[in-house]
C-alpha cells in the first residue's frame, strides 16, 4: 500500500468516526444524567401515582400537578434538584423556589440539565445555557425556552405547573 492510499484511508476512517459522534450527539435523544458535578433531571412517567393533568405539549396546554410526597417525585423535596415530567423540566433552586421550563433545548431538542450551583440550565450536547426564566445565556441556541408558572403548596406537598 502506498503512503497516499494509506493516508486517504486513515482520513476517511477518522471522518466516519467524527461524523458518527456528531450525528449521535445532535439527535433529540438525551442523557439527563448530569456531568461535572451538576444536578440534572431524572425522567419520570407522568401517568404515575402523584401526577394529575397534562405534561405533553402535543396534547394541548401544559397544566399538571405533582405530589412530591410520593416516591416518583420525592427528588423535588431537595433544594437544588430537578425532574423531567413529560415535556417539562421542574427544578427546585438551592433557595427552594420551583421553576418549570420546556425540557427541550431550542437548538437541537436535547433534554437540558439543571445546574443547581449556578441557577441555570445547560444543554449537554452543545453547551447552550439558559436562565431560570428560559432566556438564552450562551449559544448556539438562539430562542428562549418556554417558561411555565410553578407554584408549591407546602400543606399538600404539591407543585402545580401551568
């Protein structure tokens, strides 16, 4: 094999590996597991015990209630935690406030993570960052995340999202 042919094959092989990594990283599938010591969201089944309402934007207006005293939503008892419920990421800041935003990054649709130590959200694929109101803080995303109203009733241990 001549050097030119060898280098061509190496270049094609490296290009194929890079393309595969990019294609898998740019898909709308995501790993909500946090990285870098941050708090991410765990996906829950919005038809489980402790859930009432609609958490799927494809089914109309988002309007649901979750009971954080149930095991499926108990993560949110802890300040600095987050949980993905249907199409929404519900987060509890370190100060104990509840936030609800659309879970999909507006760049490529990847499920975002909550960075509790910075009170912001970050896309694990390309690094877009969003404020607690959904405003874009860092590109490549250029559109804000949809913000929902989240309220907590301490008496019933329920979080309502609208």
